[in-house]
């Protein structure tokens, strides 16, 4: 087996780690590497999205229940987990949307939240870091702030002059953005379901896709084969029972069909301090050679 390497993936809320790249993390854990999920907020402002869990006693204890769900998902995936400790900003609604409250993740000074992530980064010492792109994957203020502090921490973690109280400097070698919700992927599954006489959950999404909006798939540099871990991914997702309806579109495409048509998870390499050749099929491409040189 290759030498043990370390992967960190940074997310905004509990359940994001299971809906974005979970099969990848499960694969690397199975291969003997160390994987840490960092969750920036507790998901306190989340709604109950599974009708079966929409009960008064659940609503009254939602923050604690979401922590329990996150612990179960981390156990299923085999990852280490760290809460960064910030408060969910919520998704403002209205036209114009209301201002975000003080004290939440998205309004916390960026140097404060970056320092906390640098602390974890210098402690865990990841070789590779994954986060969201500049749009946050979708424009939730916490997702955008997650992107901002992840990039800032990647750049700052190895600098001894920055955040001197946050531990010994450590420089990660590669930074990726995850790209899980592409138009191309939806179209592939939509067409395959219809061809087999099955109902597709993607028709409405595809019809509403703004043709002027670029497809994130065009940015993908790295496709990680991980089809054999799709069951683990889905089990982790179902562990977030307040957020995920097990009868929802998340599970509409049979796993065998997913493995046939799209047996990988997709990423964009945006920083690399090692030599690698694009396209890649391994987030650690070039890292092993650097670490063991």
C-alpha cells in the first residue's frame, strides 16, 4: 500500500460532506489514508426537509440532532471530523433579501474564521484540501464564506508570519474545488432514465437551467473513480435524516446505472505545489512522489 497520506475536505453545514464527495472520502479511507471533514457551522438554521422527521420534539432539538447525525455520517464514511464552531447564517429570502444577523458565520470577520481553519489545518497537516468554488456550489452565504476561508487558509497555513498563534506552519500541496452538480451529469442520467422507461427527477432542473450559465463540468480536471463506495455515500446521506428524505430525488438513479454512466466524483485542481498531469484520476497524483522523495 502507498504511504499514508492526508486529505481534508471543508464544508459549510452537516450533510454537505455526504452530498458532495462522500464516495471519494470513503475510497481514500478504505485505501488506508487519513481523511478529515471540517464542518464550519452547526446547521442551526436548517429546516427539516424530511417529512417523516418534521415533529415538534425534533424541531425543538434540531442543533443537537444535527450533531448526532453528523457523528453517524462520519462513522459510516470512516472519516475524522472537526466542528469549526461557527453559527449557521441561514439562507436569506426576499427581494431584496434581508441583511444577515451579526455573529453568524458569513458575517464573522474573515480573518477570525480563517484563523480557526488554519489551526485545524496545521494540526491535521493535510496534503490535499477540497472546498467549494467561488460560487459556493450554490450561492448560500455560508458556502461562499467556506470557499473564502478555505482558500485563505490554504495560502496562510504554511506562512510562519501569519497566524503565529495557530500552530506550527504546514503547507498543503494541492487545493481542489468539488463539482458535483453539473448540467452534463444531470442530462446523462435524465436521458438514461427516460430511455429505460423510468421517471426522471431532472426534467424540471434541466428546463430551468440558464443557457448562459457555464456548466461546472467544463472546469473539471480530475475524476476520481469511486463507484464501489456509492452505497456508503448514500448511507451517510441518509444518516442526516432531518435533511434528507429517503424517497427523494437524491436516490432516484439506481446505483448500477450510476456506476455504468458516471462512476466517479469530479474536481477542479486550482492550486498545486507538485508536478501532475491533467486530466487526473487521483487527488494524490504527484503528492506521493513529493512526500516520499
